[in-house]
C-alpha cells in the first residue's frame, strides 16, 4: 500500500469530519443506510442455528439484497426473480454454500455460491459478499467493483488485479490488505470494513478536498 496517500486521506477526512465516523454527518449517513438494522437482520438470520431450513436462509438472502443500499437497483429485481425460481435442491445448495462461507470452509462455501449463481449469470461480486459484510462487519469485505478497482489503483495495493469473475483468492487477498490498511489509520476510522472502504472511496472521489 502507499502509506503516504493513506495518511493524506486520513488527514483530509478528519479535517472535514472531526471525530471521524462519530461526526454528526457521518452518523446521519450511517442511519440513512440502515446499517445497524441490516447488521441485526443478517446476524439474526444467518446464525449457525438458523441453517436447518434452507428455505428460510434463501428467503433471508433475498431480503438482505432487496433492502441493502449497497446493492444496485439493477441487481435487486434479478436476484428476487432468481430466488423465486430456485428448486428445493438449489436452495439447499445455496444455503449450504453460505453456511460454509460464514461458519465453515470459507473458500469452499464461496465457490459453492459462485457456481450456482454462475448458472444464472448472477455471479456478481456484490451478490456474493453482501451477507458477510453485515454478518461479520469487522473482519469481512464487501466487493463493489468500481470502488475496489479505484482503491487498488490509487493506494497501490500489491499483488491484486481485479477481475469481474469472482474468485475466493482475490476476495481473501483484498480483505487482508483492507485489514492491514485499517490498522494504519486513526482509531476514529477503525470502524467496520464497509465504512472504512467508504472512507477510501471518498478519498478517491475527492469529496474531502
């Protein structure tokens, strides 16, 4: 990473928003995005004990996608129709993939979900990473293509080349570097990973100038 650029972004952000994410404007933005509501929904829906019924898990996945402000309005109806049309076997497959991703062999779970979504041309980064960023916001990552490409380029992250085809290897590597970057900034910015990436995105957009 380019630490000089990261520290410059930190300085500009804290000048614009003293207190970082506890600044009133940031708190209002967090409230607008219903962050706490979405976290609670995911954490209630995807706790390990909930995976006994695949139908309920897939229904909850649909609700997360429908209500999240992080998902494109173009992807929401496609995913809704996808969920409605799944067979019982496919629901079991998707739910098991998410269970593995959140509670077991993460790489295996990611590939399970990607495989099924690929069959419907829905293997999109946001549709694969939205559940974990709400379920485990301090350790997982949300992959939004335009933001991620900008972060990699501007902050000069090494060993990462974005590809629109989701792979677990890229996900794990990007997540690791985001966690490393987060440790380099002021504690006022060391909130959950979605908010931290939002800070990086604002730096890219020049909104802190």
